[in-house]
């Protein structure tokens, strides 16, 4: 899960974020475009070349957001929460909280992204043709590019790259969109999500290793159709293959984990009668009387026998040491109305989804309005370790 970076906006109720790694690829795309435009349009001034390159890079990543937004909108329409869309080193990712509950939902969530890119690419190429004059000026892109103005150049490049983006994402390499389409088909045929994921992930890892080997071959001068040859291109292709291989294995493992947790009641794993603290004690008292000498990270904060919030060591670290004897737990805790909770009879897989959604280490377990226990991430990890044999089945 990508957590670093910063938020740049919100569309359809979905946060758009930029990971710091994106800055590298943005600069690389901008530099590459400036080189191409400088060679094809020697009459352009440096300011125009770099200006068009920056605009082109920004519009390209805008189209990546559009691709991911299509996934996210369909997911939300299917009732699946979407945390955000994040731009990062390899493009963009929709942080959808959990897998769809049917093969049909999976198919439409997956296919809509590439279709969006293909349609957008076709529209942009039509606009390139309309702004460039007679279509025969585009029959040889290598020579025709020099005769195009900035707007036509942007339309032509963006249209082409969106077509490539759409086609690439249709490659059946899970967890690429094409791999998810393949999984939806296998899921529909077998009725078994885990088996379908294992097969789709296997195809994804095969494609990933093919990309890694092709990239290494390119480094040593082998000419690969469509990808070409050379050190930088070869290393980049191998790097993408390595990322795809890791993502394929991780996606399958995530499904296995969900299967292990599914059907297990929270009550079976939660910590019963967890240590609690009153809301009116000072931070110093919390540290000296409750934290020291234990491995407890979070404490339910109680007020007149009712859960009022959760206080954690992270909350304590935000208080200057000199204020420990004056600041109370109530002032630093996460209040009850901001907490995600679960119940003893809830499914452990659903509870884990809540923990990941909120990115917290624990959930209070309530029986009605009474505190029944505390479900900690570490307890779930211990359960998974005890059932590690399931990963090999």
C-alpha cells in the first residue's frame, strides 16, 4: 500500500495522491519529450520545447488518473470502497479496499480502465488529424512530426501513448487489468476465486520473467521487437518485470490470507479483557503506570465504564516530555466517534479489511455498547503464522 506523498485533489469523492517516486518518472518523461521535440522541431525555442514537454507529461499523467478513475468509479458503483488513486513510479494505482464479490464485477472493474485509455487515445488521434490538416501528413510519423504545431504534436503523442497504455494493460499478466480480466473468466468457470487467482498469478509471473529476461537481453545488445535494445530500455523493462512478478505473488498471497481469515469469528482471535485506562489520567501516569513493563501499544480509554476512545504510543510521542504531567489521555486519544469498531461475531477477514482501510493496528471489539476486547494486527499475524501451512496448499 502506498502511503507517502501528498494529496493534489479529489474527484467523485476519491482522493488523488502523488507518491514521491512519481516525481522521478515525471522528470524522466519530461526530459525524454524535450529531447524528442528538440530533435523533431529544431526551430522551436528551448522555452517552447520544455513548455510543451511539461504540458505533455502532465496531460499524460492526467490520462493515467482517468484510467484509474474509471476503475474506481465502477468499484464504488459496486459498493466497494476506494481509499484513493495514487500516482507513483510505475504510473498509477487505485487503492480499492477489497476484491469484488463476483466474476462479473471483477470483469467490468478490470476492463473499463483499458477501454477508457483506448477510447481516449482514439479521440486524441482524431483531434491530431483534425488539427494537422490532411491525414496523409500523418502517414509517416517520423517525418510528419516535424511539420506539426505544438497542439497537434501533443494530440498525436498523447493519443499514441494512451493506445499503448490500453493495449499494455490488456496483457494477461495479473495483477494488470488484463490479468484481472483473465481471473474473472477463470473465476466464472471454476467458481473458485483462490484457484483462479493462483492460475492468473502464474500467468502474470511467467510474463514478468519473460520481461526480465528480455530486458537483460536488451542490455547485452539484443534487439527485441517493439521494445528495441539498449542499456536504459533493458534495465527499465527488467525493472517493470520484477515489479510485476512481485505484485503477482503478493496478490495471490493476499487472497490466500483472506481465505484463511474468512469464517473465523473475531472473538476467537481478539484479546479479551484488554488493559484499559481512565480518560482523566495524565500522559505521565499512562506511561509510568500502564506502558512501562508491558508490550501493550494501545489502550482503550474508558469514561464511566464506557469506551471513550483509544490512546496509543504514537499519541504519546506527539506530546513534549515536559507536558506529560499536565496533558491528559482525553486530550490526546482518538475519540470514540472517529473509531472503526467490530463485534465478537464478525468475520475476521472483514475486520482485517477495516484495519487496512483505516491503517490502524487495532480495532475495539464491542458487544452492543460494552467493550468486549481488542483485536490487534499482531494477533491476526500470529493466527496467520499458526496456519502458514495453508499458504502452500
